[in-house]
């Protein structure tokens, strides 16, 4: 091979090396970007899970409070019914009014 051909081969090889380095660097940048995106997604998912946990905890607390209030209301209503409404025992005059006349 002539010196110009050898020089041309070396130039092409050098260009190929540079192109391969450029492609490797681009691929590495793309992988880094994907890694950053995955990390950002993981942080976002973690924040959402924390927020859902706090919301779930608040809902459980609110439901427990509501159940406690309903229980107290039901207990008060039962006490009222037992002490005020169901205390009147029917007397003999109440029973005497039945079967006392014909139609």
C-alpha cells in the first residue's frame, strides 16, 4: 500500500474510533438520564404512598370518632327509652276496656 492509502486507512480508523467514543458517550448520557428519571419516579411514588398512608390513617381516625359518637347517641337513646318510655305498666283499667261491649 502506498503511504497515502495507509494514511487514509489510519484517518478512517481514527474517525471510526471517534464515532464509537461519541456513540458510547451518548449512550452513557441516555442511561444517566433514564436513571435520573427512575429515581425521580421512585421519589414521587414514595411521596404518593406516604400521602395515601396519612389519608388512610386520618380516615380511620375519623371513622373511629364517628363510630364513638354514634355509639354514645345510641346508648343515650336506649337509656331514654328504658327509663322514660318503657316504664308505664298497663293498669287494670287498660285491660278492662277490652271485650266489654259488642258491636
